[in-house]
C-alpha cells in the first residue's frame, strides 16, 4: 500500500510540476477556479433533477413523494374550512328599502279614500244623497235599508277598507273618518320604520357568529362601493324581524278595539323593507378572507406521501406546488447567477492567497488547498442536509430536521486550513463557507450558526504540535455550538421546550466532534497532496527510534552528535527571529545523513584511526565529500522525508568551497606549479532559498569550527563565529533567501551565546593535567578562506558551472540548495589530515 501511495503521489507531483511549468499562476487559477465554480454552483443551486409526475385526486402514487427543499403547500380543504369559519365572523349585509314605508302608507290612504268613495256613491244611489242626518241614521228602517242595500253589496264586491261600525257611522253621516285613518297611519308608520325581512330561516343569520348585520342602502350594488361597506351601520341581528313578526307587532301596537276592527286588514299592508344582499355578503366575505390560507410545511427531505397511497386533495396540492416550484426555480438562471458569485468568491480567495506567506507553499497551492476545502465542505453540508432531513422524518425525532442540521460539521474546512496554513486565510474560508451555507439552506439562522463555528475553529485552536489538538478544538467547537443553538432558537422566537432544546444541544456537541473527526481524516491527505509539513509530522520525524536516525547514531556517532548540537543551535537561532524552529531542529537531525554512505571519510567518525584522505589527492577527497549531499538526498527520499527537510540537505551547503582541501590543493599546486580549478572544491548548490536553510548553514559551520578549537573561550567563539558568517556573506550564500541584516545579527548572537553555554569553562579535576589528555601537536583551528596561500598559484576562475566537478559517475548534478561548513584537520599541520566535517 505504501508503494502504491508513493507512486500515486509522485505521479500527481509530476503532473502538477509540468502543468505549473507550462502555465502562468493566473492561468492556473482560471483553469482550477472555473470548474470549481461550476461545481460549487451546482451544489448550492439545489435544483430538481427529475420532473414531478402528474397525478389526479384519487390516483395511486407510483413512487414516494419527498420534498427536495422546504415546501409550503396550501391545503385546499383546510383553507376552505378556515375561510368559512372566518366568514361567519363577518356580519351579513342587508339592503334596506326605506320607500317601502311610504308605499304602505300610500296604500292605506288609497284604500281608505276608495272605500269612502264607494260608500258615498252607494249611499247616494240608495238614499239619493251622500250623507244622512243623525236622526235618520237612528231610525231602524233606515238602518235596515243601509245594511241591506249599501253594506251588503259593498262587502259582497270586496270593500277596499274595513266597514266597521265606527267608519260606517262616520261615512253615513257624511264625515271623512280621518281620525281612524290617522290612528292606523301612525301604527303602520311605526312598524314600517323597523327592518323587516321576508319570512323563513336565513342561513347567514343562523351561522352568523357576531349577532349583528350590516344595513346598506338599496342603491349599493356589488360592482361598486364594496370598499366603503364598512361605513354603513351595523345593527343587532334581532332588530331585523321577519314579516310575520312585524305584522303581529303591528297588531299589538293597536288598541284592543282597533286591533279587533282593523288589525288583520292593516297587517296585510306591512311590507318587507330589508332583504339579504347575498352578492354583497359573498363579495365582502371573500375580500375579507381571501388572504387567509391554511398551509402545511414540509421540511427538506420530508416524506409527503408514500408509494401506494391515494392522492388526496392535500397531496395533490403538494404535487402542484412541487411542479410550480420546479418551474419557478429556473435552474439555468439560478445556476448561472451562483456560478458568477462563486467565481467572484474564488477570485477574492486567490487575491488573498497571493498576499499570504506560508512556508514552502506557492500562492497557487495556498489557493488550491483553500478552494478545495471550501468545495469539500459544501459537499459535506449538502449531504448532511439531505441525511438530516431523511433521518428526522424517518425516525421522527421531535418532528423536525433542524436539530439534526446542528450536527453537520460546518467548520471542518476552516479547522483544516487553520492547522495547515494560517488563521487569516482560514477565517476567509470559514466566512465563505458560512455565506454559501446560508444560500444552500436558504436559512439565515444556519448562516449564523456556521459562522460562529468557523470563527471558533479558526481562533480556538492552538499550534498543531499534538494529535489531541484536533480533539480539543472539536470539543471547544461543540461547546460553543451548544450556546449557538440557544441563540438560534431565541432569534427564531421559538419556545424553549426542554426536550427539543436538549436535543439541539446534543446535536451541536456532536457537530463539534464530527468536525474534529473530519479534520483528523483530511489533514494527512492534504499534507501529502500539497507537501505541507505540520508540527506533528516534524515531531514524529524527531523520534530517535526512527530507522534513519537510529542508523546514524550507530554507524556515524560523531556525525549524530554533531547533528544534535547543530539542531540545538538552529532551534534557538530560529526562535530568535521568529522562523520555524521545529523545522530547523528536525532538519538539522537529517542534514548530514548522506555521510552514512561512508562514515569513515569524516574525522568525527574516525576515532583516531587511519585517515583515508591522506592517500588521495585533494580533488578526489573533495569529490567524495561532496558525494554525501547526493547520498543524503537519496536516503531522505528513500525514507519518504518531507520535501522541506530533503531540500535542507543540499541547501545547508549552498555553493560554498571546501576550504580544507582547496588549501591543500593550493599548497600542492604551489610546489608543482599547476593550476587549481576552484569549481572542483565547491558544492553544486543551490544557495539557501529559505531563512531556515541559511540558519542551518550558519549553525553547521559554526559548530564544526568551534569544536575544532583547543581552548574554546567566549572571545574565541565570538570571533570565529563572526568570521565564518562574514565569510558566507562575502561568498554570496545569503543572496537568495531574503535574510535581513537585523535577523542575521540576532542569529549570530544567539549562536555565540548557545555555543558559549555548551563549551563553558569547567573546574579542573585534581590529579589530571591537560597535556596528558590532549596531544600538544593537535591543531583544531578551522582553515578560513582568508588564510589561504594565494601568491604564485594560478586559480581557475569559477565563472563556469559550479557543479562541474561535483558531478559523480552515475549520479546527476545536485541542483538543490546546499551549504558547506569549513572542515578542520588533525595532525601536524592544518593541511595534513582529512576534514572534521563538511
């Protein structure tokens, strides 16, 4: 599995390098941003992929009907009932006809006048005159004739007015009888001033819940004046009386004598003056209740109806709503708009990445990591919403998917970017994810929830130096999510019921744990894909039980000890200027692993034995020494060390010259009179490309030089370190790593102080003399380039390729950044023995 993984990573790296070599950074951005924007728009758009089948009420569903998004459906049956109930609270409207009272009074007067006229005419026919005297009327004979010849014929033909004794006596005597008419007219006017409706039961009055009716003039039509109906009076429904009740009331209003004489006849003159305006009532109630609807809310992924069930009006309304939603969504336009928004977001991210400095990562890699994290996070959110909706309505927990949505790990991308890159770009990633989550969920409260989690993920995590950092970050996010769920519930105005609140809090805590789990899963993948070395990875590589370090300690103990001292120096120097201290410490452990190819070539591993360099010419010794760089790169790649550490192996030598062998070659050339090619004594480079590589270069050379001092006093250490670093500056080794003079001074002082601490003075042990422990002729002074004999010796200019002499048989030219440190000799002279280190 490891072999295949290595091959895949190597293939991806080769493809990436070739693509990056052919395209400019801007072109690379567009090549990646456009497909990512399209995919992001497709995720966020959430348009339906299948059309909604057509059903009629009564059909059987062939498939489950599930709401793809939140769906609000108007229930026709419940809406009708709701409107009907509300309509009962609106008073019915009656048209009032006030002229009906005048019509009744006119009829009374006409009947009275006609009866009087017929009576007078008949009286004249029978008696030859229109009026009798009182004495004549009292005569029985006249009375009998009046009854037989006047009253009987009038009654027989239907007298228009009741012929009572009172009216007969008045008309027989030639009087008008206006007193009777006045009494009857007053009674009729009184009853006709009331609201009289037709007989029968009116449904509107029976179902009316207000106990009132609205009276409008007869001229108000349904087509006009509907907006001003509220200006007309409302009366009690009991004030609108049926016709029969009005007639009874009329008779009750008369005196007992008048009621018996004229009551029944006068009651017939009472007319209906108030009629139910069904058209106005219907329109008024429709206008007042048309905004009322009874709806059913379906959450995303909620089951509307199961397969095999019958389509009810409610289900049919939901199907029609789905069809309208699909038609109104216009997925093409929505996707196009979201695509433009995604391009704008990714472009802003690209510009921010271009201004972000992360060790060993190009702006394009920073952008690609952040952009892929956003896309992956949106995919997780989309899948989480689908799962939460399905689980909520399949299992029926609290009848809502909103609690499950709190369990979605919204902050995983921000946490990964914060651990791998830096907090500022992680915050940008988190905010973009939050905004797109709000668009995806169409819920501002989820946008707020996601934003809170992302902010905590960015600023609530420490440096990634321990594996439990992710777990702690997940716990912090989970706890904050619990508080965020309360804030969301309060912002929605929902009631704080214990059960749902507790469930939401649990889902929020689960969301934090899932965030940590996803981040732990994604971190090693991104580390491998983008070549990022985290502090945890570096700490793992610092384990002395690893095969390569263990082999170095056993086979080359002097080099191993030297590496440990260099690591201590480099770490302190890096801390002094704010560089990556852990990287330079771990890189120092491996900077000389190439010496494992032949440890005996280096004096720190010879243990006083034979020095092979005494038998070789300086050129051969230099070639073999330089070879350890190539071997170091090979071993590092063989053991799958990160690229940042592999590059420290050549870069910590740069293009420096092997002073010891170069001086030896000059000495021999002076005797022979032959020229010396300086290129054969220089490392092939490149020079340090990073500040960390420059730190390792300075610490490596300084440690080797100070170790060669016989009496390392503080003053000697300071002078020697200063001289070595100045030599490097003069040689141009720091020209490509952007090292500032201020930082260089701090590095130098830190190296001096650390070395003085390591090589501090000790109290002499009694009974021992230093001469007995150290040979008098031993000389560990470093050979500096400033002390080389130059007079009379021709030197080949290094204008040509500096790697020409460093090329070994069967090996390519080392093109990585390397640095050399001054070797030291052991023996009678500084030129008589091999190097201490290189």
